């Protein structure tokens, strides 16, 4: 059977109350996809038409999201009187399947999963999209180590008139917040309550308000207080904070994100052995490379596929199809990207939700054009950065009162990244649309400076080992044409351990030269200061990087 004269259905992957998910083949683009066939039964023609309109509208809303932890929607087709939602295929198991097969997860595992889901929700909320059905069945734990939130099929655009205003209630009662069950409209805080119930189920093995019937479950959500989770440890304040009945006092997304990161980053000694038995898990010290088993086809719905060969420095050992714990055991083992943390965005030509490498994205694509060697030599900044700068208190820092802005440069402050830096006059700073980074470009050079402050899923402490692991991953994937390491050098930067990774590579026929400085602030925040320029201009342009680095201050 074909859908939309383009997608050939191959086999069903799963079935639920809202329809069937199919593995399908996109004959136009020669790729395998997942297609959700949405079925509405027991309703009249008028109601079905209304539901179809809502589904199509809301699938398109979800399709606007661009986040590595949100399933990518390729297309929406209406055929045979019902919608078909075409998505990336994620080889995965759902969190519900993992809990069912392996039992409750450890608090740090749950903190990593919760942090990724919360990232996805915050990205959705920022664009006005609510999920409204966060639950373990909709959290996919991919074979490549990603956490992906799927099934925005009942999402609602806050800025549009809701088609559910007639009284239709969507969602799963055990994970639905009390305000929704009371008939109030959904809001971002509603998704946070559902996330809290999901984290509770992940660490305890069942949701906080599961009862014998639908009605009893609804009554429990409306009137009962959740029993404090017995296995959650330091995760308990997050879970209970998200499960506060009053949305106005519910823990906010920013605070929850901070606490989840702190839990995921804590040393193993901070977590005593769980009171119940769990499957034995392999381990490897952060930055050391376990040899992974080949990735397997684990399940259902919504991202990309991964083919592997040979050892991987970032994927945990022994990740199987069924009956094995998913590949996040924290912090002993490492997962793809999580080990690498800050810098992986800046140094990967291909950054998408799909684990396979298909869409080349030049470094800094959203912030600057690819570097090309100019025909002439544009003028340099008004003053050599090596000269003594004039004082400017706007960028001074309490532990370095001599820091200042040189002539021909001006101060720049970024609140989201919590840093200050100087940039040359005439240059512009541009925040990346989806990443935690800002790029600086302007006259005087075709080079680009990028400051990134991505918080990794799992921490890294040794900057040299961090860059070495990232280099091994990039070389394994063959992502950098003509890559040549110049050095990975440890140094002291503003009183903190740091490392400069310097290398050359070829992009669009031009050899570019890169230095990337990775470090943490004293309070543990990771940063990367990345500079690239054509190799032919490296000696002349290096002074830009030196001045950027000299004037950078975390706030």
C-alpha cells in the first residue's frame, strides 16, 4: 500500500489508541521512515473531520521544532479520510519498554533522561507548542544514546484557537496534571507536571497515581498527594517539586534543569546502592573507550538509523535489543555526544536529530558563511591586541581587575551565556537559533570566533582527555576532510585547567586552521572558545583569538 503516491508501507511497528505506526519507504528520497496512521473511531463524520484538522495542524506545529531531542516530522498527508504523519525512524525502545523489561532506573540515569526531555519541552514551549501527553511511552531511548520526545500529535499551539474547546480531553490520566483534569487549559507548567510523573515512574517503576481504573486514577490525581519516591535519592526534590498541585508553585523549568544537571554530574559516591535489585551494568571511566556491541534495531517511531563498524569511543558496551538496560549508566559509562559535551556542536559538520550523517552543515552555518580565503588583505583592528589596552570597567572581573577592552574593540555582554567579551568595532554577534553559542564576524578577516556554553549530559573534568575523545569520535566518523592535528595542549586559563585543540582541515577546497579552547569556570560551567580562519591567514589572524580569549569573562 502506498500513501501520498510516495510512501510504501512495509510493516507495522506498533499500535495504540490513536492508530498504527508503520515502517515505510520514501520512494522519492530513497529512505526508510516511520509513518503514524491516525485513526479516530466511534465518532461521527463531522467530529472526525474536526479531529483530522486538529491533528494536521498540530503535526505541522511540531514540524516547526528543531531540536535533537524532538522527533523530526517530514511530512503530513491526508488520505482515505485520515491523517498520516511521516517522521524520521528512530531505532529505539521507549522508556516504558525499558522500565517494563529492566525495572526502575537509577537516579542519575533518570536525571540524564529527564534533562534531555526537559530540553525538548523548553524548546517547544519557546515556540508556543505544548506537548500535553508526556509519558514514558513517548520518551524514546535511542540505540545511538539520544533521548527523543515523540508524539506531539496532540500538541496545541498556544497562539491558535483550540479545537478541543468543545470539551474533548486528550492525554493519559496517570500522567495528566490536575488542572487539565479540572478542565483548565494546558500550559507549559502542565507539561512539567507530566515530566515529574514520568521521572517518578522511571525511578520507582510505576507512576505516582496509578489505580485500578481510569476513574480511580483521575480521582487520585485530583485529591491525593503522591507518596514520596523511595528510590529517588537526590532526585526526590525535583520529582516532588514538579508534582506540586498548584501550577503557580510548581518547580520551574530553569530550576529543574539546573538540579537535573547537578544530579547527573555528581560522583558515584553520592549515590548509595538502590534498595532493589537491578540488572548488572558495564562501566567505563569517563574518557576511556569501551568497545561497543553493534547497534541493533530496537523499536519504534520517529528519528534516524545508525550503522556502526569498529570500536567507538563514545558508545557504551553491551547495548542490546531487549532485556538490557539502555545505554545511560551515570557517570561511569559514556553516551554519544554526552561524553563530548561542549564543543561537539562547533566541531561537527553534521548536527541533526538523526544519528546517521547525511546533511552536511558547515561550522557556524547559522551564524557565519563558510570561511573562504579572500583575494585581498582587509584592514586589521585599529590597535594591535598585543599593545597595552586602555582601561574600561565594563568588562572588568572581580578576580582580574586589570582586564580591559583595547582600542578599536568594544565590550559585548551575553546574558544567556553569562559571559562578557570584547569584539572589534564593526563586528556583529549573532546567537545561533537552536544552539547555545554566539558567533562573531566582521571586517578585517574572513575568520570567525564562536563562544559556546552547552551544558553536556554528562560532565567532563579533564579538558585534554575531553578533546582527545572528541577527536577520536570525529576521526572514526570521517567527518573532517583532510584533518591534521597540530596539537592538544594543556594550559592554565584564568586560573583554571584548560586545553587548546589546534588542527587544520579542508572545507569546500579551502584549508582552514582551528583552535578550540575548552575549560570550566570555578562553579563548573563549561565553555569553548573556538576560532577558525583560512590557513594562509593563520599567523596574521591569530591575534584576534588572543584578544577574544584575553577579554572573555564568565559572569
